[in-house]
């Protein structure tokens, strides 16, 4: 059974949002962990971007960083060795906010 126009538009928007999220993840990987040294929930600066417009009109990104030491029971570990970077892309469909989230892990190379 063929998809309706609304289902097709929804699938296209989700694909576009996923593409934007993948591009953001690739940019983050290219920057490396050095760009995120000192960024953590504990330091109060874990939000890198909040509802910023992306290169694709109508899509907005929120990027957050969690240091391994931000996790419960891990505060005794060394900071800035492992970071989880989460990318959330939001867009509207039928007057409702839709989201796509991807994350990546960055590690410090010795």
C-alpha cells in the first residue's frame, strides 16, 4: 500500500533531520575531544548549542556534552578523558515538535 502524502513528508523530514544530525556528529568527531576539554555537567557548561538553527531551514540543534566523571559513581575518575556528545535535532510536523537524537563518544588519545 503506498504511503500517504503526509506519511511521505514525515519520512522526508525525519530523513533530513537524521542527515543534519549525522553531519553534526561528523563535525564533532573532526574537532576531536580537545574542543570539549573542560566542558561538563559538573562545570555547568555542558550545553554547546541550544536550539540553534542548522544549515537546513526549520531544523534546530541542541548539543550537550557529558564527561565520564559526570556519571554517578564516577566522580573519582580523571576528567576530560572520555566525553559523550549528544546531538538533538528538532523540527515541526503537523504543529508538533519532532526530534532525532544521535550521540558519539570522544576519547583522548595517548
